[in-house]
């Protein structure tokens, strides 16, 4: 019998093989000042609280994550403490983050901005994959961010090296 988590990973693998409808593939851009690691896709499974690094359709690393304080559903506006759902790009990084290191997710995209405008709200911004707060040595448990995807400092150090700017990230419910 296949567990729910295994079934979800099989489904993601199948979608990666046949393509995700409505999601354009992103070109990996390499910049000499950023790592050019071995991952070509990041997948986040919010319900499983896991982040996966893929290369050529195969999982090469897996990390536990924490999400926004209100993890169910997708981010709709600034201050809703939700982590977005959708296909984005990891487009820049901050080596001097207050959260050890951080890698920016390209939220909001034009569709997110349009949706927020229809609601008459700001979509929010600065959604990141990041480590633990440098200003506080308390261990963080459960979901605690304001919409970001948090990992351990050890994990963000590994992700930092393995994931170049321009890598697509797919965030699932």
C-alpha cells in the first residue's frame, strides 16, 4: 500500500515528466556571483511540511519546513500569514538575512497582483526560503513565519549551494 505522502511524490514526479498544465517552465539562469548547484527544480508540499530538490525529475534532497502562521490556502494579501501556492522562480538571494540566509521567491506574479487588486488589497511581497532567526537562539517549532518557507540553518546552507538563481519552485497545497 502506498502512503499518502508517497502517492503525492509519485504524482509530482508524473507531473514533472508530462508537464504541469498552465505552468510555464522557467529557464535556469546562472550568474557568476551565485551558486550553480545541481538542483533544477524545488518542490514544496505544504501539507507534508517538506521541501524537495529535484534534478532531472529525481529527488536529490529533502528538508522539513515551517510555513506561515496560517498555512492552509494560498497567500492573497499582505499580512495574511499564508505561504503562496503556485509556480514561481527563485530569483535572488540575501547572504546577510536576519534569518541566516534567504532565497527570494518571485511572489507576487502578475496573476497574484491581479487577484489582490480585484480584492482591493496589496498582495504582499518578500516571500523567501530562509533559515532560523539570527536575532533569537530559541528553537522554532511549528509554523511560525509570516508566509515564508523556513528551514534549519544547516538546510539553507545546503540549499544555498545546490540551487542557483533562476531555479523554478512549485509550491503545492
